[in-house]
C-alpha cells in the first residue's frame, strides 16, 4: 500500500494532520513508539491540568468559609489525585484512538526512521512506559517499510537539562517525571520561573508541598508585562511559595543546590531532595537522520516554511519539532495546515496572534505583541473588581492591560495581558479582536450576558474608547 502521508509522532500536531488528510480523502499512517497522544496527552497539558484542577479544588476548599461553608480540616489524598490524573490521561488517549480509527488512520506502534523521501522504516520498540491500556496498539514484532507520497515529522520535544548539571543525580528530575509521581513530595525546588515552573509551583503548593523557585532573571515570566509578572509573583508568595529571583544556579549535587546572587556575587546553598529543572524544552530530532537526508535544521528545530515544508518538498515538520513553539494549540494549527497543503489546499501558517495561558492560581493569559514603539498606542488597565461576576465569586483581584492603536477612524487592539481567575477562558475573545483587526466599538456595542466574566471584554473596551459605565 502506498500512503498519502506517513507521520512520525501522534501528538497534537501528528494526529490532527492525520485526521485532516483523511478528511480530505488521503490515506495516512501514524508511527508512534510511545504513548498515543504524545507529550501533551501523557506528560504535558492533560496530566498537568488534571492535577491543577485538583489543586484548584483544594484551594477552594480552604477558602470555603469565606462563602459560608465550614468544611473542616482539608486533607489532600494525593493517591486519588494521581488516580484521577491517570484516568483522564487514559480517556484522552482512548478518544484520540477513537478519532484515528473513525478516520481510518493506520496507527503503528513502533519506532520510525526515514529511509528516503518516499519510504519510512518501522522497527519494534521496547517501550519503557509499560502502562498501555488494553485499547492501545500492540508493538509490531518485526521491521516493516512503508511507501508514501509525503512524510511528516511530528516528534515533539523533551525537557531541557543544562549540560553543567549531572542528569544522573537522583535529586534532579524533569517535568515528565514530576507529572507522573504517585506520592506527594514534602518539599520541591523548581529551577526556572517560566511558565512550566510557575504552573508546577501553584499546583504543588496548593497540595501542601513546600515550594521554592530559583530564577536567574530579576522576575518570573519575564516575557510578560512587568506589572503582570510582579503581580503573579506576589500572589504565589502569598500562597507560601519562596521565590528567589536574580539567583544563578551553579550546581546541584546529592540534594545540595549551589547558587550565586547575580547582583552581588554572594554564594548560597540550599538543601533540597527534589529539584525540578524547568528552564524550557528542546525539539526531539534525529540529527544523523536529517543530515543523511539533507534536511536543514538547527539546534532549535527543523527548518520549515510557512506551509510547514522542509527544504525537501514532500517532507514536512510540525509541532515542537520545528522549534517555533511548544504550545499544543500552535501544534494543532500546524498539523491542520500541513494536512491541507499536502491535500492541495494551500494555506500558510501565521504566528502573529497566539494566545497563551499560564495555568497558575490565578491564571495569566496573553495575546498579541506589545509594541516596542508606543507612539499612537494607548495603554489601558481595567480591574476585575469592576466586574459583577468576579465580585460575586470573590475572584476580583485581577486586571487586564490593553495596548490599543489609535488611528483617525478606528481603535484596534494590538496586545492584551491579563491576570485573574478564568483568564484563560477570557483571552480568546481578545485574540479574535487582534487577529481580525476589529474596531473596538463593534464589540463594545455587542450585548454580553450579565453577569459573566466575558463582560470584562466589553467593559474594558468601553473603557478604552472613553465611555465606560462600570469603571472610571
């Protein structure tokens, strides 16, 4: 059988491209050597958000007396938290399998190797994650070669551990391992105050773990607006998290962390049995294979054009393997667009407006790019406390910052950042405004349900155009 496309990797980019190609009439095979669904389903979005949901309920339970509910002593049964996490992961994998089967995608459990532009070899793979459910695919017993018109590399990413640290040190772990633990740690040190580090800090601190964050830069999530990052730092500190910014890790050995204060050079040492390295992720790429094939790549990932093609026209790369983003929703979009291009429906990938969410408690969200030049840019800050639903529920400590471009005839949103409960649900409305270059008055004139958090969108836009009813 000759396939329209053979895809290596079944994560968000891989399985979405498979389904899109199949929907358009192509025949697809996916090769997966690990768990169906890739990093997002098994070590990223799904398990982390399942555990954050449990942490959120723990936080709400502790605060329940504020709402007239006396719940008594709060105890976290982490074994049940882990069981629920694993159940959510399994059901997600089963749903992906159901989708792939529905669209008649051939899913092959094994290790894929590109032989040339039209052939992929699949070999048996002794998977170290021996937790397959009965609905997943058996590993192949012998090598097989697939013939195909197109190849899609969707091999994902892995946690980055800097070279000066000893990966064999038992106190050092990565996010893949931490997300799959079954016992709650008493203490946890997180190296890195980016998105991954902050999410894990919020998660475990609300379960009762004593958490410390060590960050090299002078503030956490430094890519965000300073007011946003300092606010979330303060929120996390109020939850009992120790945050050490401007501290450089020099080494970790048997649970002892050596650090240096960036501004003064002062040396410090901390004892910590579990140290999460959360400084980012790197693309999983087979460099010798790519070099043999002549596919261009850098240490960050595989080079692709706006159609997701590599320099070899019928070999594509999508998702984290491209090094362009580690966000699952970007991978999904890349997978869909890649599939459409393969099926002769030309479409280009646009990275200008990518909503992003930090799943802390409260959440942080962003969309658009804050302009370096603020000429003709109006910066607006709108508080959650001006929203009735936020006040009713006691989630009124957040705010929205808008960067609005003023022209003679219209006001357009170019960037937004917000912090507050349900920020991740609110951000999409703002992202749509930025993407469509919508005149703010159009949305401000649209009726929004009351009382809802989404009224924050309308009311903040009304404030930006100078006619706010709810805030002054």
